C-alpha cells in the first residue's frame, strides 16, 4: 500500500489513498495502522470507490500530539473533517475499528452532513456515558485483577515493556484477541507484578489463515520506529474523552449504519448482547448487524472476504451520497 502525506493546519497525516469515486475513510484502532485495512482498500478501489486509510494520530507516519486532549473522539473527529476539506471531499462513508469506531461515530454526531454512511467494526455504538471518570473505575477493577486499561495509564510503564519487544507483543496480541484463541483470560491474573506480556498467551508460529510473517513484519517495523506511546495516548485520553463527549450522551446516530463483528470478539463477550440492543435503539437507520462465525476482534483481517463483500454492498447503497468538491 503506497502512502502519501497531507498537511492540515500544521498537522501531518500519512494516508493510504487508492482508487477513484465516492470516498470511504477507514479508521483503525490499537495496535493498528492504515495498513490494517489493506484488504478493504484493494476491494474498494477495484469496486469503483476511493479508499482512504490514514495512520491515525499517534501512529505510523501521522503526527503524534503530546497532549492527551488531542486524542479524544471529538478532537480526532474534527481532524478527520479537516482531512476531508484538504482532500476536497464533501461527504464520505466512515469505517471505524476498535478506537476508530468512536472516532468515526463522533464524526457522524458532530458533522452529520459530511457522513453518508457509517460502518462500525467490533465496537457497537455506545450512547451511554459512564457514571464516573473512567480511570477511577479502572483503578478499582485493577485491585482485583490485571486490567490493561489501567496498566496503560502511567506514561512510560507500558512503553518500557512493549517497545523493545514490539514484534512479540503484536504476534501474541493478534492471536489472543482473534477467533483462533477462544479462552482469553488475561483478566484472571493479579495486577501486582504483572505486565501485559506476562498475561498474554504464547502464539503459534505464522502463517495463520489471516496473517503472514511478512504482514506482521510490516506492523513490527512501524512500531519499532515509533514505539507504542502514540497509540497508548488514546487510552490515556479516557478521562479527557469522558468530558469532551458529555454533550453527546444519549445521542442518536442518524446516518445509515452497518455493524460487523466476530462472534468470538472479546469486546462483545464483555459487553454482552445488551450492547447490541442498546445500539439498535440509538441508531434508527441501522442497516444490519453481522456477527461472523469464528472470527475475533480483528474481523477485517480474519474474515476479509466477508467484510469486503458487506462493505462493498453497504457503500454501494449509500455511496451516491458521497462526493468531491474538486
């Protein structure tokens, strides 16, 4: 995937930009890159669409702001709209995976006229606000067991563990959260004395059915260069995001929306089916909920053909509402 940089108000975006036609902007999560949508980018470009997959702020070749407030969903959403402006795009379908999902749905909440459709991967839309600061809740939970949401909060701690072992961490995390590993139990370990690598399972040798040595090398090279600090800033922005997103508590997403996840995704296991019910109640134009059998958290890689087909069908339905001002 070829990349190029785009400067927007002094901020550098590194983006994969392929194809011509109605625009689709794909937002990755942790620990991802624009490269995480390599399969979808190729399918969209071949199908007559413009596929845009940026390295999100803090990742890869994109800028890495220092202040955690720059990593809230509100701040990221506004940056994404600035990117549309710089590229001369009036409207786009937004796709979000993991942390990219709330970033994408916040674009739809704040700038609905710029969003012709929304695709959420792995993380269902959550209209409800936590009753207290997230870090307070995570601190209490971490008293009983290891919780990566708490472990990632102190700057420098996770970096000192993970940066020197980037490829090992990525290898083991991709496996642990995938549908290939069905017994994720990292939360059953005590927090005291444990880092993330102490609680993740060992991973089988590559290739797997959905990830090759060469693909893992691409991720590892990027994180060897940047470290994980930029990505971890999204976790450290939880409290800032809780404040910035307060105006949207309980808000409905009004744009056409599609949800796709693996039926073995730990995110869904933890949130339960009630999260899907709550999403359905808050998204009046929900075009479908697809739980792909045997897939885990990295559904766009684990089930690329099925995700490609669902995405192409959805974008084909709403894509005529996208356009360019160029």
